[in-house]
C-alpha cells in the first residue's frame, strides 16, 4: 500500500517544507493525480518561486504577511498571526501563471494546486470576504473558512478550505467518502495539512505535545487503513475511502487545510456518509454550537 501519511520533514524539497503532488514535486506518490500541496517557511525578505505550469494554485498565508506576484502583477496578502487567528487574505493565481512569493517579515505559506486546463482570472479573496461557517454542534462543532469552494471562487478543478476544531472535539465526522462518481457523490482526492496548538487556558506544561488524530479506512475492496497521530506540519493524503474523524485531543486545538480535486465533470463536494455512523448528524438537532467558536484575533 502506498504511503499516505507524511510527518513533518518527510516530504521536503529544496526551499519547500512540503512538496507533494505538484507539477514540480520530486517525491512521487503512487496513484496520486489530482491535487498538490507546497508549504514553505520564509525568513524575512526571502522569496520562493513557482514557474508557469498547467495547474491552478491558491496561496494561503499560514502565519505572517506576504506579497505574491503573478505574471508581473503584485498582490499583498495581509496574513495573520497564526491559523487560529481567523481567516487570511488568499490569492488564486489561475492556470499557467508564474508565481513569486515573498515575505517582508518572514512567515509560513501554503500553496494548494491542481492540474487544470481551463483558465480563470487571478482573484484576491480577502479575509473580510471569506465565508466563515460554523458546522456541526456540541463536541462535533468546527469552524470552516470557505475561500476556495465553488460558491466563493471560480476555478477549474480544485476545492480548498480550512477547518479549525476546538480541543476535545471531532471534525470530519461522521466518517464520509467522495471516491466515486454517482448520484449524490463526486470523486475527489483530498489532502489534509495539519497544525496543532495548546488550547488557551488549558494549563498545559511547557513540554506539552500538541497532538491530534486522523482516521481513514476502506469503503470498498481497495485497502487503506490510516490511524495517524498528527502535529504541525504533518500531511495525510486521502485517495479514497471513508475518512474521519479528525480528532482534536483534549487540551489541543487542531487546524487543517483541505485540498480536493478529481477527474469528474462537476466541481462540487458531494459526499456519502458511512451508513454505520451517518445518524450522528441528526443528534446535533437541538444542540448548541461550541461556545469557543469562532476562533479569531
């Protein structure tokens, strides 16, 4: 079975802390074709570049502010102190566009990618424009930033969003799949890029290890069995199968960036719940959203 889990430091390439599934990735992933992710940590004044390629990209500041140049036009991205400080400005580059990313004061930046043919215009989506959704209820409450979903962004192939889960809560739950084209479901690969932190007011000691967990398991005869500890900088790939929960352990908040795309004719996130656990959605009726949400500055 292919490797679907990449702890921090196992998918690096040159200036990139993570380089998976993109047009220039040195690390090949067997059976992976529709999505990619790059993450870089830039010192003050440092620059990373991506040549023009037949892929679309969206640049997401994780912490810090950035300037992004797309085909000689510069776009400032205000950024944020961390992924737990609310949405950030993001930039959609379009397809076949050279991209240069710099940071005046340093920071960490992600670039989500997908092979693409159709061309859509470069688009700056500001933090103020980003739809913030509070999904689920009770201990399944989470916060979703929908800056790269079909309702917000015109794009060719990919669907990109980020999810924040308070300490002790479960997200990506109930377990669901999107691995075949049929009524009510679209075929989409998915990338999870994680960050974790000690939750505010937890009283954690200095040596606390902010950890979460991710589960992926088979939905048909294709074998996959992932039960991974995840921390800041780790990546889990979901080529198919039921996935969830993504669990924020007590005492530790969890963030993940999701990148999805697939070969189907429609750019839409349509899912099927694991029939053993889909009933959980009805249990949210009458429950309140976790009062720790929304995360923000």
